[in-house]
C-alpha cells in the first residue's frame, strides 16, 4: 500500500513538472554562453526584453512566437543555428566582430537604435574577478 502511494505521489509530481514545462513560462533571465571564446558569458535579462521587443526580433526562426504562445512551441537557443551555421550567410556567434557576430548585430544594433541598453563590450561581458 505504501509503495502505491509513493508511486502515485511521484506520478503527480511528474505530471505537475510536465505541465509547468508545457506552459512554456518565459524565463526571467538567460545565460548566453553558446559561443564563449575570449569574453565571459552574458547574463541576459530576458524579462526586460519581453516588454521592449517582439519575440521574433531575436527568435526569428520561430514564426508566431509570443510570450503567450511560447508554451506550445519549442524555442531553440540562438547557438543552435549560430554556433555552426549551415548557410554561409548566417552570422556565426564565434566571430568577435560587431558586424559578424549575431548578438552584436542584433543586440548592440537595437540598443544603439533605441538609445538604451549596453553597447560596450564590458557592459555585457563583465571581466572575470581575480
């Protein structure tokens, strides 16, 4: 009897976890570390950007993606396409250049256009302690 309650309890926990994952809660923050080379990873304040821009401005391959529709979609990290691009025209995130790195193109470009947000290297890539 005790074993069946444990099994039932674990089953309920698993279902609740699945519901939370399927709900596709938009993360408050994300660490962008797919292409860390010379600089540190970027702690990205995702929640602040949900209000400031359309989801597809960054997640351009996820047609129709919104904060409300995220639960029914599998949203890939940028590095899924930009680490080793299949197309020669796709920007590669290992590039340091402001004109070749997709994060630098998109993020810094938007920040400069809106006159808000970080635009210098150390603003996004903090120097390591030590």
